[in-house]
C-alpha cells in the first residue's frame, strides 16, 4: 500500500511513501561502484553505477525497496499482488533476473529511461526468492530520470512498459487502467466552480476548495492514484530547492496512511 511520485522543480525529485503495518528494519543503503553485484542466474557486475536508496541488507546483499543512481535515475518497486507474474522457466535469449535483483540490475547499468527500455525488453523476471524467510512480493516499478517516467509491469500477458506522463504510481489495478480511470475526474478543478446547477437559483459558495469535490479521500490504490496525481499536477513550484523539497513531502502527505485506519493481512515479502 505505497505511493511513489516524481517532481520537477528547481531540481528533480523521486520518492515514495512506504506504508507498511510493520517495519522490516529498513534503512538507507549506499552501494559504491566497486561493490560486486552477484545475480542468481546472470554474471556478476563488478563495476557499475553507485546507488543510494532504502531497503534491508541480508547476507551482505542490498535488497532495495527503492533507489536512485549517480546519474539521477530512480526506481521504486510497489506492491502489485495478483497481477504480477514471474516465470518458472529460464530463457536463453533473455536476462534472467529475480525481482529482488531488478533494481540493482537496472540502476547499476542504465543512465536514463531510454537505456532502461532497452534493458527491460530483454528481461525475464524469474520466480526465485531470496530465501525461504524472504519470499518474493508481486511488484511493479516506477522508473524515472530527469525528463521521463515509465512504469514496468510483468503480467501473464508479458512485459509491459508504459509511458507515465504524470509521474505517479500506486498499486492495483494495472497502470493503463489507472490512467483511463482519470477520465472520470475531468470535472475536478483548483478553481471555484461556476453555478451550473440552474439559472433560476443563485447558489453561493461559503469557502474555498469546492472545485475538488469528488476527489477520492479513501486509501485504496485507485483513490490514492487520483488524489496524488491531482495534488502533484496542480502543485505550485517553489522558488528554492528547500521549498520544492517541502512541497514534495506535502504531496506525498496527501496519500500517507495513518496506522490503524487500514487493517491488512501481515506477511513478509521482498
């Protein structure tokens, strides 16, 4: 139950809410360029781009929930249960990567979204857990550089790479449906609406924010997608980097979840 966004202001920002009912012991992880990334079914990468992000370290291996590399390319994995599909078979003409290796595989090699596309087109995400204690989670990914944003989803129908013109992602359903669902909210506005109820009655407003009536307020993924998109796309740009950072966290704050208001089933997955 997470939300990730990008934001372009005086600089470029990438981040997410990690809305979990409990902690995995997540921490900030820095992976230097000389660290050897080992992969279960592919050759190790000894020289790669340096990474910083949030995750856990298990057996001296960084399990990133999200990260950004030295070129400013960011990537976040968000829960996508029921739709995510990982193959049980290896493919000789593909890069056979497990989901927990996907972030270092991409960020360690790519500088921008165009390079990501080329690498993802060769990917075969395989159903191989890190360990019995750390099984795989069904995920999809938001990936963004300074100019572009995409979503990568691997379902039973194949690998899908979607352009993401709004730079946000939540969870289910699939991204193309989330974008289509925004059509229902064309009436939303940051401005005070005109009276279109009837010409025969003079209706007044007694405050501000009436243009946002109908904006979803619950914490379901579809509602959070609409709400964070509306907040981000209509947010004002700060005059300083500090103001941008504050605005960035305010936007994420519109969809953060309060502990206790959403009862979920607890399970451990990466």
